[in-house]
C-alpha cells in the first residue's frame, strides 16, 4: 500500500513539473514583452519594394497567457502582411504562449514607391489583446521614393537637390570645413528625435516660390502642426549657417547656436524664412550671433528667440507673433540676457529695426541685465507689445495692435488700416539691404518708408 501511495505521488510530481508554465493565467497584469513597439521600414525603394522584419513577443510570466486576438488592423487593404510562427494570416485568435516562452511575428511590406497615389508615409498597426490588455505595434513605411540617411556624416562638400526628398533618421553631422548646400524646393524630413548638426557650413538657398522645407516625416493631417517631432538644427562651435527662404517646423527647437563667430563671417544669417510650431523655441543662442531679416516666427512653447549669455543680435523687418495654438506660454516671445549664471556674463548687443514684436502677453520683449555696462541696445521704428516705457522713442510704437489679418489662420500680413504701415526707417544704406532687405518675405520690393514686419504689402 505504501508503495502505491509513493508511486502516485511520484507520478503527480512529474505531471505537475511537465505542466509548469502551461497553466493559463487570467491575471490582468500579465502583459507581453514586445521587442519593437514601432517598426520603421526605411529600405530605399527603387521599384516595387518588399522587405521583412521580425518582432519577438515574449511571455515573461511564469504561467501561460492566452492572446485572445492578434490582428493586422488594416486587414486585406493593408500594404503590410504578418506571419505568426510560420502561419501567414491577418488574424489569429486564442494563441497560447507558455510561461517564459516566446513567438516570432514576421511583418512584410510591399509597396510601389513611385505610385503618386500613395501617401508619403504608409502606416498600419498590429493589435494584441491579452486578458483585456490591449497592446499596439505601429508599422510605418515610406510610400514614395527618397534618399534615406541613417546616423551619418557629411565629409565632403555636398549639394542636395529637389529631385527626391531626404529622410534623416538619427543624427546627421556636417563635419568641420565641409559645406552642405541645399537648393530651392528641397524637402528634408526628420524621423522621431532626429537632428542636423552643423560643424561646418549649412547653406540653404531656397526661393520665394520654392522654399526649402525642414519638418517631421509624419505628414498625416493630425501631425501637420504637432511640435516636438524632431530635435532641430544645431550650429556647433565651428559651425556656420546661411538660411534663405526656408520653412522650419514641428521640432523641439528650430535652431540652436552655441557660440560666437571666430572670424568675420556671421555665425548665422536667417532670412525670408518661417519658423513655427516649436515645442520650446524657434531659436536659442548661447553667447551667439544671429542676423535675421524678413522672417516670421510663431507658435512656440516658451520663446521665439531666446538669447542668453550675451551675444550679437541684428534683427530687422521680422514679424515675431507670440500667438500659441498649442501652449499656455508665460515667457516673453523675445528674451535676452547678458549672463549664463551668477558669475558668467558677456557683452550683449541687440539691434532691433522695423520689427513687429506682438503677441498674447502684455510683455513680449524681456531684456535682463547683469550689468548695464555690458548691454548695448539700438531700437528703431519697431512695433512692440511691452511694459517698458523707455522704449517709446526713436520711432518705436508701443502697445498698439498691428492688426494681423487673421492670426488664428496663421496669416500675419497686416490689415489695410494697420498703424504699422509705412512706419519703417530707411534701410537703404544698411550693408545687408541689397542682399536681404530690399524685398519682403514674398519677394515684393520695399518702398521707403517701409511697412514694419516681414510683409511690405
């Protein structure tokens, strides 16, 4: 009798051991580990493209889980297809994954990148449901042909043209002593958190009718005005920029510059450009130098221009519109200081001429001084919304609405009865007049006295 009892216990022990990890749990916290929550297919498609990616799905729980549903959201209409552990299917129900076990999910995409009917970015998703927990794997593929750049450097003088768009994934660095020249109509798209680092020279030669575009690669309508989708353009210590006729949008910071010029060329000349929808700022300068002519900046989380630690700022005929569609901003649109910290400060020179500095706050211009001896201000014929009455001289207009046509619709041209019309000081003797200031942002000839801001008409 004792032998029989022992035998039963032994068999039971081995039976339980064999079933370890096979008991199905109904725990609501029993989620799956997915190797990739977003899968980007960035293959360079030159004809009908097809490529496959593997996603590993791991059950790290001790017990088995039942995946009640794995489904390709787009079904038969999707450009993607899935294979679950060797089975080609669009949907699978009641799939058991044992404890500490895994399955392989293969995703394939087949698209024709030369099809004009495809959106630029083709997307779908895989949906998983486990014990009521819904998990999503995003699938993204470029639907049109492009030049793909992954975590790379520009080591020789290079010219980009509008023949194909450029897709940047990760960081692209232009090395010191090298120039990247971008021709009119070129489009540069940045994947999530990508950025452009300039250690050499960035030369953007857009046109009035063919601006150069810098923006996110998410071109669906819901992302068209979404800030913070990529990091921005960084001018490093040895880097220089000349940006003419560009649109820069939807980054964290449009342009960041971290030093003064070390020779006679300006650190950055920015002209006839639109910078908008930035999570933090359109431009940030750390003891740096900016020459800005005929630009429009708006809808940025904290600042339009933030210049700290001193520096040189020559700003003429710009429209700084401190209206925020996405953010509850509390800081002045244009903020400057001569210091970086309590013990570090430098000379700050600001030349403001014929600008409109306006927005939703009562103070859209803030200049903080560690020592007045280090700050030089030259303000002529600007329309400014601010609380500092000392700026009410030299033709400046304080706290009178410029009457934009429609700021909600992003139209910052001026109404016919705006007091900013024909109030500008004559800039015909300015060294940058013939190159940048004799026409407005739309290519209209300026007639003295000019209209304030970036639009002449």
